[in-house]
C-alpha cells in the first residue's frame, strides 16, 4: 500500500513541479473519498493537476468547461424520445465517469452548479424520476477563478460544503519554474505518465483509510476544534465537515505510513478542510486562529 501511495505522489510531482504539499493534500482528499476544489489564477496548473491525478490513478476522466450558458442537462444527460421503441432513452452526460473536472465552476450559473449536488453527495443522479448510479469511485475536481474576476458567480454555501477540501497552488519557486521553462514538467509531459493504480486499487486504499486508528483523546481534540468554530463564528462547522476532517486526518496519516492519527495530522489538513466553509474567500487565517486557540488535549 505504502509503495503505491508514494508512487502516486512521485508520478504526480513529476508533472506538477514544486508542489508536493498540494499533491499530497489532493491525494488525501481522494483517499478520504471527497471532492476537491482548486482555486487560483488562470494558468497556475489547476487543470493539469486534475488530469494528472486521474491519469496516475488509472481512472476515467471527463472535462466540462463551465460557462454562463451551460445547462444542467449538459452535465447530467437528457432523456430523448426514441421513435423505434416509443419510449424515452437516457443519454448519459459527462458526469458518468470516475473523475469529472468541472473547469472554472464559478463561471456557471447557480442553477447549473446545483446540478452537481446530488451527484456529489449520493453518487447518483435523478432524471425524469429515474435514478442512475455513477461509476465508483466518483470524484468531482473543480477549478475556480478568484471571485473578483469578471464573469464569476459565487458558489453557494451548500455547494462549498460538498467539497471536502479546497487548495490553492500558487506561483512555482524559482527552481521549479526554471524546470518548467526547460520543458521538464507541466502539461506537455503529462501524456507520458503511466498509471500506477486503478479504480479497484484506489477503492482498497480508501478502505484502508477507515482502518487508521483514531483514539478517544484525538476525538476529544476534534470535537474541541469543531465546537470552537460554532462559538466563535456565525456559522460553525457542520457534522459533515467534522466527519470530513477526521477522514482527511486518517488519510494523511496513511500517506505518512502510520496506522494511527496524531494531532499533527489534524493540523496539517484542517486549513484545507475548514477555510472555504467558514469564509467564502477561503482565508486560511481563520484556520490558524482555530489551531492557535484550541489546545491539544
């Protein structure tokens, strides 16, 4: 298991240069079974990261460019009347894949954004009263531009809460950027990446995450963190966010080769799990305040 995890990180970091922390957080999110939101300026490698992760994990991948005129049916699919059978036949949309890249999700209207809610929570979609199950595993990796950019719509709180983690990539360091300029990484080399896992292997890794031990003392610490957000902010963390924080800490511990969770695991993932839920600008200072004020029990 550990060899596979390290191979995934190494292969992805070969394309996304100088961003091993973000790669590790992204893998943490997927191992925890959650959806990932990547927010940054255009051209920072958001799409390349999503595509590379799908490729390395051996998963089916579909990309949908979100625009202001995109309709829910363009994502989910539509029922079309078949004259030969005198019945409606469902034509599946791009959401029927393992990894759906919702590119620039905040350029679509709230109506279209909400089309993802059922899929992200239930791993199914309902069309004309019929329920269609999605492939397993299923992830939405969404990218979004900063909210002050022209033509963007803020994601509603219900949509943000469906994303287990939110990360930013930021500018590369000088050494990594020089390697990019020499064509030693980036999207140009993504096609050469070989899968080091597959869907069944990823499902086994996800099952392994649930086996990582969480002590009662660690649960006390988690509850203290969650309770602090509910007393210090207008809208604290939901039970779903609390479960997500625990699962991400378990996944982070597994990536580090341990079968138990430490407070440091919780602290490592907390900013990416809670910032977008407590502040729509994803201000990580909120996470720092929480960690500073809540003592490890």
